[in-house]
């Protein structure tokens, strides 16, 4: 069975297509993890996970929302994490794609959430865009607080960065963009097999052959099939590997 290790399921469009009913009926999807970008949709993630057996959640503050982060935001995130279905702190990280003016603030917020994850004994789901060097340095400097693990979701860096982050025991989330023509999928060959997971990042990055449509956890199979092809594995082998990794990373006890 498959796992969507990273998605965002709080869009109104999902209610219109009865997505959660589809997830429950899909015999090949073991579970999905929905992640927040601030304290407001963290509340939605919690509500969704409480209502749907096959959905777990994570709470965190996305770097693109850094300017709206307050001390109360961190308190609210911690409060919302007090639930057995909360399996991680995320989506957190660094993003310099649109602006580099608030680098210092982004780093400060990320460190505070790394410390929170350590305090709560939860893994981290980390976003990184145009910020690999700073992220690596920050994680290295906080290595003692990464005891419960971290994943770089939607990993889109080079072989060199794959090897550097691997030395920090990172997990790697492989997303729908992995199936795009302009993506160097060969980088997957340099990732540890026991630390690869597949994800959709729904509603974004729908994979080929459904690119351009509303993405859902049901599409994670397309990314997995491409990953199996690149790594010279059967889809069944890749499914077993990535599901085992996701269960271990999130500390979820479900029989596949």
C-alpha cells in the first residue's frame, strides 16, 4: 500500500469532489499526512485528521508566511500538536525564491520550530527553495536537536546536496515534479533507499500524466512508478520501501 507523506488537504475544492470519501475507499492508499503553513490552517489540518481515519497531520509555519509569525504563533502550533494524530512539525523551512530580504527572520523562525520538534519528540518536514546552503548550515549547527528526524520535502537539489544532507541523516520526499521533463530524476540514485518517501504536495505539482489538474493523494502512484523506473525497481518493491520508510519516519503503527 502507498503513503502520501506530504500534502495540503484543507482546500474547499476537496470538499466539492468528496476527496476524503475517495481516500477512505482507496484500497491502495494506506494514509496521507496533511501539513500546515500557519496556525490557521494548522487548525484545519487537525480537524480533518480527527474526522478521517486515513489522514494524519503536521503543524508548522511555512517560511513564505514569516512576516505574519508571532510569539503566539509558536504557542498555538505547540498547542495544536498535542494530539495523537499529529505526527510531525511542518511545513517549516527556508525559501529565498521570492525574497531574500527576511533571511534572518526565516532562520529564526525555523530554529524555534526545530527546538519545538525536539521538545515534543516529533520529526520535522522541511521546505527548501533556493536556500540549500543556508539550510544545511543551520541544520548542522542544530544537529543535536534533530534526534527525531527530518525530511526535506519535494527534494529538488543536486547530487552534491543529496550527499551532504544524507550525512545529516535526512529523509527525502519525492514529489510530482520528479515526473516532469525538466527535472533531473537521476539525483534519486544518490539518495539512501531507506530514507526515500513519496508525496504529492497536493493540491500542487500534479504529476505526469495528470499534470495541470487538481492534485490529490490518489496521484502518488504516478510519482512512485517513475521513481521505481529510475531506480530499476518494480513498483511493488518501491511501494514496500517507501511505505516502510514513511511508517518509520512518522512513527505510525499500521499494518500495510
